[in-house]
């Protein structure tokens, strides 16, 4: 199968990003894990695209650390 990029982006970012063609809901157990995304290779094959996703995930996770 394809290699997918798995990201934790939070609920708000999930709602904004999930409508993109390159995004898939993360589903390991038959239930969608809201706040997490899979991104298909077309969504991160360019360096700028990959950088976008990494920054989005890091930004969300930095916010989590601030509130813990």
C-alpha cells in the first residue's frame, strides 16, 4: 500500500484540513480518531507541502504542552 503521513493536528485543524483531497480520516479500529489525519503521498511529496504538515502538527502539539 501507499505510505501515509500520520499527524495529530487537533479538532479545529482537523475540521479545516479533512476536506482536502490528500487527507483521510485516521481509522485504526473502525472508528475515526478525530484530531488525527492521514495525508496521502501526493500531499507531502514536495518539500513545501511536507513542511506545511510538520509545522501544523508541531504547532498543535506545542499548544498541548503549554496547557499541561
